[in-house]
């Protein structure tokens, strides 16, 4: 249980850093390309629904939604 707590805190810390760091032009361009290719819809993930944490794809989609929302 301690390992899970440590992992969750590590992920939360990394995500909070992402949320407060302004996006670069290359990140904005990459997110626009991702939006054009596959959209930014939230994907459903069975592992996340089982409490195993978010997967990297969902994290990148969430970050792109934040970036594009703030860049408009």
C-alpha cells in the first residue's frame, strides 16, 4: 500500500508541475496536430476504472485539452 501511495503522490506532483508550466509553441503545435489526427475526446480506460491509475495516453490528452484551452 505504501508503494501505491508513493506512486500516486509522484504522479500528482508531476501533474501539478505540468498544470502550472506554460506551454511552449512546440507543445501547442503538437496538441493541434493531435487534435486534427485523433481528436481530444476522453478515452475510456478499464485499468483506470479499476483504480489502477490513468494511462499515458489519457494524461497526454488531458494536458492537450488544458494547453489548447489556455492558448485560445
